[in-house]
C-alpha cells in the first residue's frame, strides 16, 4: 500500500517537477512569480487534447504541438505584458499584477470561446499495468516519469553546457554585467520563456491525460509555485526535488488522511515551510546590500 | 565625559567573509568622531550593526551603557540613534515635507488609533503643529521654500541635506552620518561641515561620521578611528592620525602632506 | 427601474467598503492579498448566524462580524508577517488561506456547509448602507491622513528607511491587515443581509482578485481612485449588458493594459479634491525652474 502510494506520488511528482522547473526558470531570470504560468499549462493541455481529437494527430505530434503552443503563448505573454514593465524597471509587484491580469484574461477566454466543460483525454496508452514489487504502475505514469526526467535532464544539459544556456545563467546572476559581456538580454529572456513554455506544454498534456482538461486548471500554478518554493526559488535542481516531494506528500495525505483536504494541506505545508525555511531547501540567499 | 557608544570585540561574519573583526572603540558624548578607512574596510557595516540592520556574530554594542546589539532597527531609533545612508534612502516619491513629517511622527504624535480614526480637534491641532515643525526642520537645511516638491527632484547635494534634516527630526542623541559629503565639490563640503557643526550645537548631539573627504574629516572631528579589513588600525586626534605611519601607508598614501 | 438602480448602488457601495479596506492594505501599505474574500465570508457568516439563530441586533451583529474578520486576519497575518515574507510568497499564502477557509466553511455544521444559509432577514437597504459607506469613507480617510497612514506609506516606499524612522514594519503591516479585514467583514455582513442568502461558493478567489483590480485601476495611493474604479466596474458592465464571462476577460485585459500603459491607475497618488478639479481648468500653471545649484531662478 505504501509503495503504491509512493509510486503514484512519484508519477504526479514528475509532472509537478516539470511545472516547478518551468516556473523557477522564469523566477530566477526575471525575479518575479509568473502567475500566468498555470493558465499556459492549461492551454498546453487543451492544445494537446484538440490535436488528438479534432485533428487526429498521433501522440508524439500532439505533444510537440502543445510544447510549441506553450512556448508561443509564453513568449507573447512576455512581450506584451512583461517586457514593457521590465524595460521601465518597474517594481516586481507591477509585474505580478500584470501576470495576474494575463491569467484572468486567458482563463476567461477559454470560458467564452470553448465553455466550462471538463474534457477527457482519449486513451493514448493501453490501460496495461506493470507490477513492480507488489505495486502497480500504469504505462501512462511510467511514461510521464521517464519523459519528465528526460526533459529535465535535457534542460539541465542545455543550461550548463551550451553557450545559450550559459547566457541564461549569466543573466540570472546580473542583467547588466551579462549584457556588457555580449549577452542579448531580450533574446535571452525570450529563450527562457520559450523553454518555460515547452515545459508548460508537456506538463499540461500529461496532467490532462492523467486527470482531465478544464478551464480552471490554471490553479495548478499554485502547485508549481509550492513545489518550486519547497525546493527553493531560483534553484532548478531544487524545483525538481520540490516537485517530487510535493507529489509524494500529496499522495500520502490523500491516502492516509483525507483527499478533500489535500489542497488545504499543500497550502498549509507551504505556509509553514515559508515561515521556518524561507529559502526552501536549496534556494539562493539574496541579501540586500545597504 | 561618558561614552555614549561603545563597541566591545564586535565581530560580523557573512559566511566566510569577515566584515568586522574584534573591533572595540568608544564615542565620547558631545564629540564628533570620524570613522575612516579604505573602501570595503567595514565602516558601513559598523553603522548597520549599531542600527540593527545586521545582527552581530560576536561582541557587544552599548548605547548609553545599555546593550543594543542585535536589536531591531526601530528599537535603536527609539532609543536615540539615527542615521543617514551612503546611497541616500529618502522617500523619493514623497514631498520634502512628507519626508520630515514621517520622521517627526515618532516623537510628536501621541494620539492613539481611535483618536486618529475619529480625528477630533486635538488630533487636527497636532497635525497642524506637525507641519509647522516640519517646516522649521526644512529651514535648518535651507529647504523651506519648496516643501511640496518631490524629494527626488532635488539635486544630489540637497538630497543629502534633506536626509540629515530627516534624521534630526527624530530627536536623536547620537547621529550617524554615512559619507554625507560624497559627490560634493570642496565648496559644498565646507558648507556641509558648517551645517554639521551648527546642528551638533543646536541639538546637543554626538556625531559619528564616515567620510572620505579628508578636509571635512580633519576640520570637523575631535577624534578619529581608522579601519582596514574590518579591524581597527589606529585611533587618535586628527594630528596623531595624520602622522601615524600605519595609517599613512594603508590609506592616506605616503605623499599626503599636512598643509 | 428605481428598484433596479437601487440594487446596483447598494451592491456597489458594499463593494466599495471592501475595496477601501484593500486600498489601505494594498494601495497604501503595499502588500498584495489574494484572500480577502475569506474575511468578507467571515463577516457575512458571523453576522448572519448572529441575527438568524440568536436574534442579535443587526448593527451589533455587523460590528461583531467585522471584529471576527479582523481576528481571523491575525491568524494568517501574525505568522506570515512576522516571517517577513516577500510579496509573492505573501500573496500565495493569502491565496491559500482564502481557499482553505472556504473549504472549512463548506465542512462546518454551524454554517450549514455547502448548502449555505438561506432566509436571512434583509435588514440592509439603500439608506443604512449609504450611511455606513459614508462613515467608512470618513474613517478610512482619517486613517490615511494620520500618522498610521503615513507609517504605512513609508513602509511601502522604502522599508529600510521606514525602519530607520522608528517604524516597526510588523506592527504597521498587521494593523493595516486588521483594518482591511474589519472593513471586509462589515461589507460581508451587509452583503448577507442584502442578499438574504449566503453560501461558501460566493466567496471565491475571483472576488479577492476583483478587489485588488479595483485598487490598482483606481490608483495605489489614492482613496477616491479605487472608489471611482469600483463604481465604474459596478455600473459600466451593467450599462453595456456585458455577459459575465466577457466581463472577466475585459478585466484581465484592463489590468495588463494599466500596468503597461498607466501603472499609477486613474488617479495615482492623488485624490479628487476641489482644488484638484479647479486645477484642471487653470490655464497658466506656476512653474518651478531650478538650476543645477539648487537655486530658484
């Protein structure tokens, strides 16, 4: 029973990890919380859904479409709602409000254009189940875990071993110095949002496949945020760990305590964590020089 | 004369960096003490430790004989120590008058929340007095002619003066000035020195001053502490410091000639 | 027709009371809350339960509702503000708190859970709501123009400089939170006694967001700005007969547009005063020309 719970937790944890990394990427570069991220994940889910059903695409194509759809939306979001503020060096509160506005706009666009129905993904994977040490794990979950970790590994490689990736890291430490060293700020930020969008598309599709597709999925931003904070905002490995921890904890709470209060638990856990461990497990300490 | 401020073996680590190492010095009441040293010597760190922005890693800080190390900033201010900042931290979007009024609030508004919400005659009168008093403080630094201008519309030198006026409005016993003459030309620096001397007498203050303008330091200070790499290098009167070999070597440069 | 307009005005004014609370908390103290609907709910349920089950006088129940909402704010406020959470962490904490509180309401016996409380006597009408709203506006203005308001603004502008003014950030922020929660609670009580029926699903995160949107649109640092914005939000969609969904889409777009084009909102740091309106008509405005030495020329 416990193993099963852990395995289920791991599966959802992988998806949370993807979201948390996407979220943390933007946070470490732009220094603010992208409240609109959840709605983009939701759009990724819808794109995946429609590709599969309306357009009859094979799964791999639907996944790619949702990835690129997510990336496109993220970049547009950045250019319209964040770039003007960033150029004005507006306080991060303003960026947050703009993000909030974007989230409200996007979420309600779905309501008016598509409606409030809950959609179910068609069965992509057979409902075959593997037995591992007495616990069963569906192919979907297995695929999600493997794919998530592959994506994160690829991202990590990109960030640490390519020129563009190093540019991203430079910007996350110091905007101005990075620019002096030849990094094009606008392009780099755009790239970060593209990557973030990829992750949004993938995680959205997987999440939709595992559960359902509906407009208020945007609330998942909170899970992404919680996971990123547990691991420590600004740390990508932390985000991964945070995602897994959150998934496993939620699973444990669902099974052993109560599933209705699962979300209350997540939030309470976050609040308690912030009070005692404000930087999460691996977060960067940003002390202001007076 | 009693020591208004004492540090004893004051130490501050930031991870592996030693900002302040076993530092002990005193400030005598009613004097102007200078704190000098190369950039990065730890001078502003001392100010931050005294005003509660940083918690000491070790050692003690005593103000009028009472320990204040590790206390919150607002406690330290209420006890009677105020400061200005190296980078000027005025309330930029607010007016000159509002900047002073906020400082005056500390000791000049003894009404409570219910009184404030009802805003009876007593409160209204207090508020009017507040504004009158604020204009007086602006007048001390020569800024009473434009009370409603935005603080950031002032030229740099006047912003520094406003910050000093604001620190004075808190009715301190000890005033910490962090590079008040920074960015000023020689003429303005002397004007600033005059101002510091004037307010010290007018408000019966003790002043601790971080400064790089040596003319201001030698002019104003009764006593000087020299720091380097977080440690005390030397201490003494301006004459003694100017001729101290270690100080000359580390900081003033061997070519510095006494005029 | 008059009845219809009355209805809109009453709801608009109740909304204004809540918005004024958030004005103090977000507009003047600079803290971002996404969970104020919880305080509205707390006030609504407290007042409704007191009048409906215990026959308490309406106005006393309103006051107690406000008080309960205020105390509730301390529950979330004290731990989070003491920990000096930065703005986005704090916002998420308030969001979580709002959601958690709603869930608790849905599972309590005394609140009759998700079914809600029907049959509340409709004590609230255009007259007492107007009087209460005017009083709240006056009290809010008094708060803002007192040392308490100034301390909040200082804390918002530059927290470190504020601390150097002897301002205790924790006390200031908690005070603003309490004040805003009490106002939200009063608004909730009025709401319950106007609608005659309440249930947890009325008090959503969306409602909290709307309060913030009104404050940002009206102008952070202004009292009349958010009041104006709240009135506009209450009346314009009605006049245009906008369907609910498009209304929210528009609000989202408006919020982004304001941040990008005019972040100070409609009135920014200013208020609608007689002098100000007269100023709009004055043709020759006095100019301050200051040269580099700081002398007036």
